């Protein structure tokens, strides 16, 4: 698999590409399948439909990897927090963690209740071409904890930060519990057939450096170490979003470092390029304009070259109103431009 070889810095015939949120509303094919499920959570739990949407970007875009169709919030949901996906608002936990008592009431071993996720992984792997990789994923502890504390996305993260600075032990207990769940969850995805595993730390940039190292990165470090011992041949990808200024502090036991669009790739290459394969980081909004997209691709290849050590991706997820034709063109462009 070109993608897996690239994760381990092997030479490949071209630079592999996949896109965060490559399965989603910008594809009419996704919308058609989405309508067949009662709501988004039901779609995530329906093995047949979730398999179908996981495979759509492979068929439509010809990307090098499929990513499991699911959501990072299913795990905290199974730990006991009621979850809704409200149209034009996004996800919302209608009950949140307020104190140590709430935290202790959470279900442990919840990852065992996500059997349908592992079934989707096996079902996709069985249908996927042998040359294409399947990426399994989880939210990182800090990002999942913020959703559990806030109930929803936040601009200030004030609830999370208040409890972090007033009751750090409670937050650590929550992060510990989440780390154990995530290790179990990703281990099971690997056993079901995932070829690579990715941790999304979307709200990493909400914390000052010291707090991020203590409450965010240290748990990522623990999780990647545990997974590396169990599955040395499965590459691990970490994506801490919004931490460009902290790059020098983010070392650990993983293969691929995902760069958000806010990280200048030149800087990431200088600081981390010798340690990790870099993945990223075309600004998704460039896909609104074919010109801006081509310019972005050329800039990235100008910096990263066409040798091993780089995987092409967007710097965050595909947006629902991006033109699908440009997504298709992006894959074609990256493949032809990077032919060795
Ligand atoms: O194609 C893929 O990337 C795989 C599937 C995937 C989804 N969510 C599907 C989804 C993945 C990897 C995620 C991860 C995820 N979910 C993250 C981390 C990555 C990031 O974006 O930072 C986060 C923070 C979430 C939480 C979440 N789920 C939000 C904030 C939203 C609403 C945003 C929106 O675009 O509406 C979701 C819903 C969601 N997850 C959708 C999809 C396809 C849209 C749901 C719909 O069809 O209505």
C-alpha cells in the first residue's frame, strides 16, 4: 500500500493523498446515503451504509486511503453522555461532566460497546482494493474531554479551563479514563483490519504550552506508546490542531505528524521533518478556486519536494460547500505532479 509505505518513509511511486472529511456533504452520493438513515448517529451505526460512504471517496476521488466513517464523539457517548447532532449547529451533549462525581459515573470499557465500528472496519477492509489503506481513528483525550465538559464546541473553552485550573485532579482522572478507552478502541480497530490509526486533537490549540503538555500531549504520548507495543507495523498519525508554536515540544512514539493549515510547512519540516513523516496541509478553502488550489499544491511541493517523508492532505476537513470537481482535480494533480 502506497500510503502505508509512505507512513514508514519508504520511497513510493508518487506522493499519496487523502483528505480529512473526504466522506461528507460536498458529495451528492453521501447526501443520498445520509437520507436513507434516520440521523447522523444512525448512519454511523449502520454497517452497510457506513461502509458505503467510507468507500465513496475511493471510488469518486481515487484517494490512496479510506478513513473509517464514524465520529470522534461516539466514544464519550457510549461512556454515558447523551448526544445529538443538530442540523446547522453540530454535535451537542445534552448532559455534561460538571464534577468528579459525574466523572466517576462514566462507563468504563465503553469501547467494547462499539462493536458496529469494528464491523464497519472489517466490512470496509474486505471490500477495499489491496493497494488502498484503511485509516481507523479516535479523538485525543483533551479534545474529547473538552466536548464532555462544554457539551459542544466552544470559542473560549472557559468551562474546561476553569475546571483544569481549579480541579486539575478531576481533569486528569477524566483524561486517564479516556486514554484507557482510546487504547482499547484503537486496538480493536487494528484487530478488525485498520491499516493505520490517527488521533485527532482538534482543540489542542486552546491551551497554553505548559497546560497542553500536561493535559494534552502527555496522554497522546501514553496512547501511542501502548499502541506501538501492540501493533508495531501499524503507523500512527497524530493531528494536534493549532499548535504551530509548540512544534519543538511535540516528540513521541508515532510515525506521522499531521499539520493543520495554520502551521507553516517550512517550519514543520525544519523542526519535525527529520523525526516524522509530515502530512498536510493545504488550506481547504483554497478548493473554492481552482487557481488558488493549484498555487497551493505547487507551493507545498516546492517546500516538501517529491521524495519520501510527505503525505498530501488538507490542513483541516473538507467543507460542505466545496466543489467536488476541485476535490477530484486535486487528487489528479497531486498524483501527476509527484510522479517519480
Ligand atoms: O471522512 C472522514 O473524515 C471520516 C469521518 C469523520 C467525521 N468526523 C464525520 C462527520 C471524522 C474523522 C470526524 C472527526 C471529528 N468529528 C472531529 C475531528 C476532526 C476535526 O474536524 O477537527 C471533530 C472535532 C468531530 C466532531 C464533529 N462531528 C463536529 C464538530 C461535527 C459538525 C461539523 C459539521 O461539519 O457539521 C460533526 C458531524 C460530522 N462528522 C459530519 C461528518 C460527515 C457531518 C454530519 C452530517 O452529515 O450532517
